[in-house]
C-alpha cells in the first residue's frame, strides 16, 4: 500500500475546501473545527479537537477564539472549572449543512469509476482494518 495515499487524500480535501472556506470567510482550521463538532456531537471540548484531530493546541485556541468572535461558537462553563464546553450556534448550522453536502460530494468523487461491488469490498475491508487497529491499540 502506498503511504502517500493518506497525504494525497488530505491535500485533495483541503484543496477542494477552499471554495467553501472562501464563501464563509473561514480559514481551513476554523472550518475543520466546525465540521468536527458538527459531525461528532459527542466531542465538546477544545482538548477533544486537539487529541482526536491532532491540531496543535495553540491553533485550536486561536481558531476557537475567532469562531466565538464571529458568532459560530459559544463557550459554556461546566462543573469542571478546567473545561469549557464548545457549543455550535445557529449561525454555524448553515456552514455545517453545506459542509456535510461538500463532504458527501467529495467522498462520492473518490468512487467515480469504481463499480458498486468494489465499493462494497472497499468499505468492508476498511471496517475489518478498523477492528484490527482497535485490537492493536488494546494490546498496549
């Protein structure tokens, strides 16, 4: 398997995101944060973004501040004083809806020219690989 595949996929995604980021006057990292929170409601803290998305803490902090100032996010205090919950505002929902359509179109573009049978095999293979990864992570 070519190790460059993941990098190329990421580069293509970011290149394709430029139009939606420009439309909403967002930086790529800000868009990524909004989409992460919109696609994964179980995550609600900046630390989650840092740990799961592997975005540097200072970048998350800067972009969360900008998203709060722009009215896309709110910070809510929670009982643990060391944490602040990030909540998507109504204004962010338009971006997330459009972003999900964009993400679906992007994924569909990856499967152009690949018949349904091979798409199913690919998806099944990814699921099996994910289980194998989970087992490997449990071993440590």
